[in-house]
C-alpha cells in the first residue's frame, strides 16, 4: 500500500512530465524537423526511445523477467456459467 503523501508526490511528478515537458519536446522536435524533415525526425525519436528502453532493460535484470501476472491481483476462479444462445 502506498501512503497518500507519496501518491500525491508521484502524481505531481507524473503531471510535470506529461504536461511540463511537452512544450520542450515540441520545440526540440520542431527544430530538428526543420533541418531533417518530419519523417526522419519521427524515425529518429522512435529509434532513440527504443535505444533508451533497450539500455534500461539491459541494465536492470529484474525488469527483464517481470511478468504481468505478478502485478495483477489474484482473481477468483469462480466463473459464472455460460449463457447458451436461444435456438428456436
């Protein structure tokens, strides 16, 4: 469980990254697109993001073996009976 004080700090950081860095990124992308063209700029940004993600996964061994089932709570195995369609 996360305390409310930490949750507020994380949401503040999330808001800063989402809303605060967008104008800076737009300025950088606009400047690069002016000289390299929009297609090359988007491809370069995607390649840079893939490179950063690869380095993060390479350096953090525990992220490579993370399964999504570890992050989700256990669900009850009580499955409701299936509904048979009307055949008339």
